């Protein structure tokens, strides 16, 4: 692949193109309009002590959390939270203790400050960990965004996240957002 003029630090400037591919579905769905994402890793520290003194420490990632802020497509929001019409008249949806959201693969495109390259991001096993919240306020000049929190668990390769620059990943860029498949990322495939 050719070398790009991308910022060597890849200064994150903008995130867009959010998609979710739900388990047992063949095509991803657009999340909506991304305002921001926040990613936080969960870790545990393993300590080796010798005569009561810390001699070695290793940090191990045990999971990740993502907070999505933006405007979400209604059918995607319903699927994420398990909002459905089961047993109800047409057009009536319910959300309650039996609502169970689906697990999905989240993907986004991030841009550096100079927008010379795109970084593709993917979290293969994301499930919602926040409850549905609504904030409706009259007279606002901007439409309120929603916040949705996801827990990320390890995939079949024991990974939580994948990332790659569009300029370097070749053909993978064509299906990253539509049919992300971590098994196709391995060397030799």
C-alpha cells in the first residue's frame, strides 16, 4: 500500500459513519448521526510480590466501554434496547423488564485533523448497558442527542477492538462497515 501524508500522531478530529451489524444478520445498519464516541478500557492489574514488596506489575485488558452520543435511527434504537411490538396492536411498541437488546458489531470511521486518511474502528461484540433515557425540552435551538452506553466483550479471537487505516487495509475497507468479519482479518486469508 502507498504511504500517506497522515498526521504521524493521528490527531482525532471527527468520527462518523457509525454502523451496527447485529448477530445473525447479514447486513449492517447505519446507527444514525454520530455526535461523539468515548471509549474506555477496563483493566485489572496483576502484582507479583516478593517479601511484601511489589516486584512486577502487569496490566490486562478485561473489557471496554463505549458511550455513543448522537441521533440514532429508530429501528436500530428499538433493536439495541429490545423495544418491540410483540402482542400489541400495530404501531404500538413496548419497553420493559422483558426487553432484551441484541448484541452487535459497532463500526465507525475516524478522521485526523488534516483529514488525509481514515481510521476504521470496530468492536465486534457490543451490548447495551444503559437504559433508554429521553430528554425532551421545548424551545431549544438544537435537537437533543441521545446517549447510549455499550459494554464490549471479547470476540472469538479474544480481542475487544480492531482498527486499521483505509490506506493500509486494502480490500477490507470495502466491507468494514457493511459486513465486518474478524475471521477475515487473520494473516494468510
